[in-house]
C-alpha cells in the first residue's frame, strides 16, 4: 500500500562534476522504490535535468516566507520553479546548528506544502533524551508543533523521517527494533491519517543494514546522508527497499 521511498541527502557536499559522475554511475535497474535526490541548492537544476523517470528532486531546506527582504533565503515557489518536488524540513543539523525551533520547522512545513512541495519532516531525539527515557515524548512534541499550525489533511502529502540524532553521521544505527518502536509510535500518533504515510528511517543507513531496517512493518524507506554520496552503495540501498 505504501510505496517505499529512499532519499539522498548530500548535505553540503558535491560539485557539478560530482553530480555528473553520480548520475553516470547510478544504476536504477532492480530499484522498485521511489527515489529522491536532495543536493545543495546550486545543483538543484542540474540534478533536475539529470534525473530520469522514477527519481525526484528535493531541497534540503527552504524559507518559511513567500518572498521579500530575506537575504540568503530560498522560497518554496523558487524551488518549484527549479523542478523540485520535495523539501526536507527540520533536519537535526538545521535544528542544532542553526537554532531552528519546532515552531519554525512547522512554518517551513506549511510553506512547503501550501506551495505544492512535499515536506519530508525530520524528527528525532538526542542521545541524552533517549537515555533519560524521553524519546517518545520528544517525537510527540515535534509532531505536535506541526499539527498545531498546519491545517487540513496534512499527512496525505507529507513524508516523515525518524532520525535519531545520535545515529546521524556517527556510524551508530538504531537497531531495527528500536527504529520500529518509534515508527509505530509515529504512525499511531497520526491516527487514521497515519496508515498511508511513508515514515523513513535515517541515521547511518548503509547497504549492509538497509535490508533489516526495511523488513520492519512501519519502516517505509530511508533518508540517507553519507552513504548517498556513493552512487553504487546508494543504488544498493534503493534496491533493498
Ligand atoms: C542525514 O543526514 O539525514 C543522515 C541520516 O545522515 P547519515 O546517513 O550520514 O547518518
């Protein structure tokens, strides 16, 4: 019922040459899931030109504002102009390095969705929050911030990524059971609207651990950072979904 989705988050990595080489090496044969590639802003048009059928383009961030005197910002409408379909909002690096609150993330979610982009909403707990038994409380609050401001059937056109902060870029992956527990919790929190929502896992996903994660009932794909910079490994992750 839910088409699996695997998204590449290149973060602030790559170059024109890298993007050319990535798509020359990226082999979609045997890939049955939906694939989204999220490069840095300047490479969005290049990636939009490169992607073939079955691959969509995503941005890693966007402004909550529609237009105006916001130096350095990029609006949802501009992303649509570039052929972008998805936008990551609330990545833990944006939350921790750039001070993005759950309220701001919710505004970005609304800006993306109102313009016609599909937000990929990232939620996740820190190690301290997990160790103090607050994981589900933190996830619930991050979801609540969005439902407080977004209106209508918001989950029909959204993707959620559960990304435990302690697993991002650290080589430590949540066990499939740890991830499944949170994914199920998220789906249950969404109530009836939750059944069709794709909930991705993110945090040191690699070709070697993808299959076990994807075997869990509520894990519908992955948001992949480091391993998405290697076209062959990323294709292997996509094939596992
Ligand atoms: C991410 O950036 O969303 C991520 C999950 O990174 P990594 O796969 O490198 O842990």
